[in-house]
C-alpha cells in the first residue's frame, strides 16, 4: 500500500517531519516527507496497510506543538520504496 498524506495547519517548525520520519522508520515503511511552500507537510508512505494507517493516524494529531487542521489521504500506486527519508522543502 502507498498513500500521499497532506497535512494542513500549524505543522511546520514543530517537529512534524521528524515525528513522521521516526514513526515510519520504526515501522519499516518506505517513502518521504517534506514541507511545502504553502505551509503544509506532504508525506508518501509505503508498506503494509496497518503500518501505513498507523502513521496516518499519528498525522491527524501530530507532535505536541502542532495544530492539525486537516489531513488529506490519497491512494497512490506502489513504487517499491523501502527506505524513508526527509526531503528538502519544495
């Protein structure tokens, strides 16, 4: 399973990308996370459904300093990613 997650709200500068990265890596997921210019966080998560859904659920709350106002989740075709990395803002 692979999804694209877009998180809106106060999600930059609060450790959101670090939190997604730590959770995804601990669960053995592939994918990426980055800040987007409009102030959102975008993540691609790939792996077993229950593990991907676990990270998506965490994104709905985020770290303690975040204020999540919305989360969009869209299915994506798997690309075979097995490593998880933070990408530069874009």
